[in-house]
């Protein structure tokens, strides 16, 4: 990691734990930002000193008002700067001069006119003031922050009266998401909520690291558009993983292709989002797709219960149709059901109404007579089954009405109290939830998930959290000799184009099996190369301006004798130039693709994908940070949709997935040793057969010097 992960950063304590606040721009005008800033401090119950600053008033909201921050009787911990763009630079400079130890700005930092010649833009000028003073700055273009247990609401926007204290720290690049989560009506409890905005000084990595040190944050959630300091962000995620604090991330702004990576298949497959996929996998971050999923996951992870054993979930339903819906969505989302034991099945069957079948998931509604007992006993049997990791009571929480000490609400409370396994109530339709009754469950500590898909995905994240905790640490692959590494570093540092033969040699030097291949620039040389290699062979163009040979019909396969090689050479050379490669044919097998791509923020990534000419169309790939040992490589392979092909279809022998994992691991060492000198590296196809795997083609794109 580079120095930005370990640079000394200003402490966030004066900002997030402020004991004295100056409100610059405070006002008594109804509906104004200045009035709202004061109202929010009052609404939160802030117990520290509050100093309104505005030359137009003698008093604001019961506090003496000062004409300037310089007149405030003490250096404040936090200056909340509610001023327009045209005044923000001076306001921050005055706050620093007065000894303020931190600041918040809501300003967009937009300048309608360009800065004077030679002067930096307003964003940079404001950032420089804070950086030179060594103070944290929240914003610009954000909505501030809320320290819920600290009763500090440093914002100029309305917040709810009954904001609940809890274990979640939420950091958002979206002000609207900041407000939406603050106003959630499901009782999610927060430690900190931060609208970090443009992050011109203090960024998401700072907030996460600080939250982890508080001790009161047990769940991190975020909505992020980008990461300003990649190494610092990785360090924060590593700290969360080390401390066992789950991290939920809603990453927005995905695009199909990173425009500076499209020459190689690997770059096109990775896209601008590939690095985040690799990053989140490396540190066990739970990526969510919607705010609804984020809310469900936040609520589920807010309870202290975690999965200790078992392979899947168990669910009990009061509807056969909704149970079928649940099964369909679980299959789509890859959420497994526990394989309950025969003894569990028999135990459940004994309590069901006639005509119902004991299974997981379970439809337990029959006649409705004695239903409460049936549900409780079915859950008791499932809770005792060792393969059940977590349980869900899947019922639509439409209004039950009094009495609340029986029916579904009481069943849920009884089941929750009777087990230590994770347990939730899941409603298939969020808009049908009776919130006042759902709060009876939430007040008992029971998560209520609001939606079939979002709820199942939240349960999937809970399973994934356990799987991540059980991963063995990655063991760095056996290194190559120093002389080999330095030879290739010197070669790639020249920036000159790398031929296919050189690419195959590079792979072979690092332990990635590659076909025997020879150069040829005449018909006679092509035949001689084929004779030396042994038939059958392939003839491929090696024209310098051709990146993907199949796109220009530059490959001839399965050539069985010299005459066939001669004919192939004349055809290919006649159209694409005299330089060709003659290579041994790989045995029949499954075509896969491996690669390395250098992300501009996070550096080299290793890629494994379904291969062949449809590699970009299929877009079936996984990415990871190097280095990777074979178990880590195997996880990547097992996550591909094409993975069943390696097991053999329609009588075909199974391919050697272990050999492919070894090749991925060895390629990760190339990325680790040489990735800073590469734009991309394609190995497509890699043929995986029962006897192993072998690289057939290699495209290496070095970075240009400078």
C-alpha cells in the first residue's frame, strides 16, 4: 500500500465528538438554513456550548449571537459553516484563525466564474485551508453528520425527532440517502450518520476508521460513488474485517467498460466496477443493490446474532403460493436452504395438520386450528437441526389487531426467545407491513425484513459473513527466482510491444503451462517448426497490429501434416503478413480465459472467465487482488456460471479444475511482481482438460514509460 494509507490524518474527534459549536450563518428567519442549523442542535439535545455567528442579530434561539467567529469567547471544537459559495473561503479561513478544530460545510463550492489566472479552483482553495490547518472538514456539497448517542446534529436539514441510537454507522456520498435512512420508519438504530459529500478533505476511509475505534459501532454501512484514497479505504476495510465488524456497501456509478482498458478482453471484462468487486470480495464487504436491501441488511446485522453452523436457512410460511415464490427468489439469489435431517422431518410431520408435508421451506398452515402450537413446534424442530444456520418466519405482517400476546407476533417472540440462532420475520410486501405492530417485534430485538428479494439477499449476506470468517488466510504462492523476475521487469519497462511467443514464455517462466510454439516467416520455416513441435499444430498470424487473431480470420487449427501447414501459411500470410506463430494443438477441453488488468485506482487485478471467442459477450468473470493461493483461486472459479462445464457434460470427462486453480494462482504472481508495468495481459483461451490446463494464446500490453 502507498503512503496515503498510513499518512497522519487529523483526528475526527473534535468534529464528530464536538463539545462546543459555532454556527456561522445562524438565523431567526423561518425556513432558512441558518434557522435549521440551530433547530437541529436543539432537536438533538446537544449539551455543549452553542455560539451563533451572524452580524445581523444579537440573539438567536436563546443564545447570544456574535458578529464574527473571532468574537466567540473560546476556540470551538466545530464550526458549522452555513454560508453561500461566495463566502465559504473567507468563513473557513476566519474559523481557522479563531482556533476552530474542525468544520462542516454544506456549500457546493461552485464558482460561477473561473478562478483568476494561476489560482486554483475554489474546491482546492477551501481544501488547502483545512489541510494547512490540520483540521477535518465534512463536505462540501453534503448535509453534515449526526452523532446520535452524542446528541450532536451538525446539519442544516430536518431530521426526525425520534432518531434511535444503535450500532450502525452509515456514511453516504448521497445526501438524499443520508436523509432517507435517518427518516426510516423501521427503527434502525444509528451510532453515526454522515453525509460526506465531495470529501474534499475528510473521506469515507477516515469516517470508517474512526467509527471502528468508537466501540459503539458494530455495523458499517455506506453508499459510495468513488473512493478518493484507495489504500486508505483498503486499510479501513481490513480493520473492519480484523475486528469482525460487517461492512455493507451500496456502490453506485457502475459502467460497462473502462475506456482506457478496451484493447484487451481482460480490461473490457473488468470494466470500471471490477476493482470494487475484487475489493469487496477480498475484505468480506457485503455489496447491496438497492436502498431497500441495504435497510434490510442493516436491520438484520444490527442484532448481535451471527451464524455459527449449518449450511442454509429454514423458513416457515402460512401460504403455499408465497412459499413457492420464496423458493423461486431464493434460487435466483443463490440463497441455500438447509438440508434438514430425517429426524427433523419426522418431528415436524408429527405436528402438522393432515395433508401437509414436512419439508424446508415449510408451509405450516392447515385448518388454522391450534396453528400457534404447530408453528412453535415446527420452529423448535428446525432450530434443533444442525444444518439450519438461520430461520425466517415468512408471513405478511398485515394488521393483526388485539390481542398481541397471541398470533404471529407472539409466535415470533416465543421462537426468538427459545433459540440463539439468527431469526427474523420476513414480509413479502413492504407496503402491507403494519408498522406499529412490526415495532412490537423490533422492540423485542427481532429483525423485520420488508420484501422477498431484499430480505432473502440480507439472509444471504448473513451466510456470506460466516463464510468469510471461515476463510483461511491467503498463502503467497512460491516465488520465481529473482533473476527471472528482474529479467521480465527490465523487458516490460522498455514499453516495447510483446510478441505472442514472449507472452507464452513469460507465462511458462511463472509456472503457467503454455503450448510449445515457434516463430516462422516463410512457408519452409512454418513446416520446419511444425515438424519440430509435432502434429497436429495451429498456424496463427503474429502481425503486430492484430490484437485478437480470430477477429481477422488469422487462425488455422488442427493441421495434420506439412501440406496443410503450407496451405495455411499461404492463406494467413497472404492476407495478414509473413510473420506467423506455429503452435502445438492443445487437447480437447473447456475453454477458459485468464487475465491481468491494471485498475487506475487499485492497481493490478487477476481475472478468470469463461473463455473463447464469446468471452466479452458472456461476461462471466471473477476478479481478485493478487497474490492468490490455490484455495482463493478455486473460490473464483467456483463462482463462475460456467463452472459446471468443468465437471463434464453429456459423458465428457471432467476437466482438471485444480490445474486451472494452480494456473490462476501462478498468474496472480505475475500480477504481483509485474502488474505495475502492465496495462493488461490476456490468456485466452486456456484449455482445461482431464489431463490439466494449457495456455494457447497470450496478449501482453506493457505500460508506456512515463
